[in-house]
């Protein structure tokens, strides 16, 4: 149990709602900042503004999945808006206090080093990355079903990269009998894809396959589908890019050429927020109990 632990959850999407509920179920005292439109049925949850929080009493500060920008601003969704923090707030945290965030840009990492407070980046944890791959893959399949005019069975699907998300996505599309082609740089990845019954093509050779593909799924966070590649795609092709910003697709070129391209960020939080919330809450609880 987290009795006597005081935690501020600042901003965030639906994942943060389920995190708050789970932490409160452990009897932690939660200050929910940016959730004015949400009703929490727990005496352990207090809705408030950032100015009402006594930072010096906190055992943990939890930032949204998307972290904080260089201006100390985080996003809130209930209602939509922004929450402004300050360096002083971080300095006022007790030495033992832990700062959690989904992702962290360099300014946040440097700030935590400067004030000498522990920072845990949840989506950089191995167990979170592994568990998060499946809801991302399921959401990608759902998008493909929504935005194509044919059943997925029998369609030619190109997946670029062969990391956790790509592997989980390939298994799902393979399960519904799509013809899955993995494109990767690493010979090891290509060999691993072949052992799983997948077509495997090097990145240098993918150009020849593009005209025959129906669905393109990118997991690599650098430009993969350039304007030239998109120009060679079928007019009915669909691109689903799940890579972090800025993605790996020339979205402007896709729009000009009339190809449907979706930059599908934060899929677990949109399609499976309970599961996504559970995944990121577990390491928070484990750390606070240690």
C-alpha cells in the first residue's frame, strides 16, 4: 500500500485518469491537476490547480506521457489546455521525491540533473516498452480496418523496422492472413523475420515492392517514405506511421499526391487507455514501494 505517500499528477490524457485511480486504490494521497472535468470516486483524490500544491510535501511528481517542453509546460485534456510549471517547483521537491514522465526531452533531463532529483522515463523502461507494443499493434490493425475498403485478409502489407512494435504488428496482420513484408536494415532482423514466416526485404531493395503494396506501416523515427516512394504507391494505398515525432513519412507529399497517411501517435492511450494506464502505473507503484 502507498499510505502516507503524496503524489501530484499534472496533466495527461485518459491514461493518467486510470493511473490516478490505481494509485488512489493503494491509499496514496493524489493531487489531480488538470482534471476538473473528471469525477473521481475516492477520498484519496483531490482535484486542484498547480498553485494549490505544496511541492515540498510530495513523494512523487507525475508528468504526462508526452512529458514537459522547454517552457515548463505540459498538456491537459480535462478540459483541454496547458499547465505551466516552474524550476522553483522542482527545486522545492524533497530530495527523496521521484519525477515520473512518459517521455523526456533534453531540457527536462538537464533540469532534473540540476536540481538533483531522480527522473524515471517510463517509456524508456524495458518492461513498459514490451507491454506497450501489443496495444499499439492492435490499434494499428484497427486503423487499417477503418481506413481501407477491403478486408485485411490477402492484402500486401509493408512494415518498416523490426522492433517490438513492428514484431507485434506483424504477428497480428499475419494472423488475419495478410501478406506481411518486413523492411529492415539489419541482416539479423531480416533473418529473424524469415524464421517467423514473414517476407523480409532490405531497406535498399524496398523500392521495387512499393507499387504492389496496399498498406504501409512505419515504425522507424526517421524519413523512410519520401515523396518519391509515395509517388510510386497505389492511389488506394494507406500509410500508418506509428513512429514518434516527426515520424518517417513525408506527410505533405502524401497529401499532395492524394495518398491517405495517418501519423498515429499515442495509440494505446486512445484505443486502450485502461491497459495503457495499467502498464505505466505498475513501475510507478514498484518504485514508490522500494
